[in-house]
C-alpha cells in the first residue's frame, strides 16, 4: 500500500477551528473504516506545551504516555475515541533541538547546516518514521498557524517538497466574512490567502470555508474559480450547534467522496458507525432536560484553559439527555462574605485544576458551600486538594490548614509536595504526568460511578494528599475512596453525606463523545436529581 497523506493548512487567521476540521476529516474516514491518524505541527520553539501558560495558550493536554501536548490533541481524542501518543506531536522546538544535537554529534561534518534541505529533510524523515511506526491508512497532518507565518514557513515548504514524491491531498481552511449577518459574503480575503498558498507552491485540493452564515453559492463559485477547483471541492463550515456535527455536515456535502477519490479508497460507508455518532449529536441538539453547573476556577477569563472540562460536560450531558449550562465563576470573586449568594442557583459545582495561590480561598469557600448545602461537587486535581484543605479546616478543626504550594509555613500541610518532586529543578515533562492506575474501594461513590474497582486516569501535578493526616481525616468522616497502591498515594476522596468526589487525576482528559468520563456522567446525574428536587 502506498503511503497516503492529507495536509490541513489554515489561511488568513488562526482560531478558525482547524483542529475540529482535522478531527472531523479523520472521523469521516473512520465511518468508511479507513484508519486515519493525526499529526500536529506547532511552530513555537518550546519543546512541548508543558511550560506554557494555560491562561494564554489554553489547556495543556496530557496523554497516557506522559506527553504534554497541544490542546488540539484533546479534540482528536474526543472525536476519535482513541488514545494517542506524543510522537504525533511535532514542534519547532523538537525539530531544532534534534537538528542541533545531530550537528553537534558530527551528523553534518563539513556542511553548512540550513533550513533547506537539512531542517526540511528532518521533517520529512520525521513524518515518514511516524507513518512506518503507526502504519495508518492515511496520516492527516495539521499545520498550526496560517500560511504566510514565519514560524511554519519551513514546515509548509517541506510539505510542498513532500508532495512531489508522495500521495498528498491539501485541504485548506479559510474565513469568509460578511459585513453583517444579512450582508454579502466577501471572498477577497480568501483570494489573497489562496494567492499566498499558490506562491508557496501549493495548490489546494479542497477549500473549507468558515463563516457565520451558510456559504452562499456566489461565494462558493468565486472561491472555486480562484483555487482552480470545482465547486464541489469548496466546502461550507458555517457556525453549527456543535462541532461534533461537523463530520456529518461534511458528508452531507460530499467531502467524503472527494477525499476517498483523491486518496483512491473504494471503501463503503459503515452506516452503523455513522448512525451511532448521529444519535449522540442529536442528543446534543435536542436535550430533554438541563442542569446548571458552576465552574469555580482561576482561569475563567480564558475558557480554553478548561477545554477538556467543557467538553466532558457536553459528553456527560448528552449521555444524560441534558443540556449542561455552565456558569463560569472566577474563584477570586468568592473571597468575600457574600459568596453564597453567587452559588445559590447551581445544581452542581466543579473546582478544576490550577497552579498557585491566587483564587484558592474562593475555591475553598465554594467547596464549603457545596458540602454544607449538599450540592453535588466534583474536585479535579487542585479541586481535590482544596477539598482536602476545606475538610481539614472546617471539619477536622485544623486551623489554617493548606497545601504547602499555597502556604509553605502552614502548621497543617494536608497537601504536600510529592517526595520525588523535591529534587527536581528542570522544567517541562517533570511533574507527575500521564496515566496511573488507581484502586477504588468497594461501596464508594467513585467505585459505583466507574462500575469498576481498578481504573486508570491521567495526571499532571506536583503535590499530593499528605498521608500523615489520613487517619485524622478519615476519623472525622472523609472517605478515602481511591489509592495508587504502587506509590501509596491518595487519588480519590469523598464526602459521606452527599455527592462530593475529589480526584487527584484529570478524568476530563479521557472523556470522549462516544465514551464520556464515568465520574462526569455520575456527577451530572446527581446534579440533575438535585435540579428535579428543587
Ligand atoms: N498545583 C497543584 C499541583 O501541582 C494542582 C495541579 C493541577 O491542578 N493540575 O499538585
């Protein structure tokens, strides 16, 4: 079988949803039992996302294999319902560091090392080695940024070269603005973008158009003309009720046929797969019920910091036939006495992950409210740590108990740095990362939620529950529901009296539309029961 590739490029501006397009193309091919895998290129010179600020760059996504990758990997996994690996993530940082290491070890003796051909060859070798290792039917390469950026120019050049010797279909995503909702759609920006692409030596095979209203025929025809394509290769990607509808929307326009033809596959549509997907997306469109969930976090100003959490709520909402209305509550706003009034109408509260002291007292207030008022509660990573602190302070009477991350001088370090983390000075890839197994005790809410006593979830943290206080907390009523036996770490805690679960893990990272995170489905069920009570 010859190797087959799709390269997804963006024109004009970022943030158009290239990740959703890439995921939808792969999903669409999966409906034909064509095994496609994503590769993502990011032009930044960081080695990976681990050292980036979630408040600027969005969530750092973590894979089972401990890789800290771009949040687009979250999209891929949520669409594909597959665990991916870190070697599918190529960054400018990884490429340059490999190249320079090679140069230092004499790999190019006598030569002057250049972007072309050395770096471009490195990229091609990298792509081919991923293909050989994973042996998919198609590799779908998403190029971060837009055509014309300096950061990705060498990567795009390598794709141009690659296409001269390989089977490559180029898909490009563009933006078609209209001056107001009823105004005419303007194709001039796309014309300019296409010219830039052609200048780079690449002719698109498909152009996908982001717009607020459905793509007009006139606009479609004009874009087809400027990209040397038939109108059937200019595809609408206008605002929809959910990104998960995109694979179906592409199929409705015949993009499946176009790509299968270009890639020379004669596979038949697997109707069952498509129908199963359509059943779930319909639940998102027409939910029977709704619940109101408050997310009390410290990065609520940038919703992408909580991308996986937001999606896990969509998945578990669909599973429970309920629309989840999210109320984003900046935790610093809960630090005065009036905080209960801000939490009153919620059917459930989540305190998600985070780093540093700012906002943690507000989180603790929200947790206290949830416990005392029996509002269903989920604490994720930092949320579980603050749940521990709240219990220590307000139930066990440990005054000013805290995590040593927030207050290194506290008398009660109920959350403390993991022993082996103490000596680590290097940054990036050094936290407790990736998938860890956990044993859930019988007769706990967590065990019931997972319908299993042995689970695996992903982690990204440095601090942990301090076992020194375990007995005191248990004696006071806190349930220690889950333990990592190998390292003797507390991974799940619970309240006895109401639905309140805290986990040191990030179960939201493994939630998929077809396989929602069990902890979230149980939480939404409890929140829904509470909304019915009221
Ligand atoms: N800051 C905490 C720690 O490092 C929690 C991390 C998180 O929420 N991901 O342990």
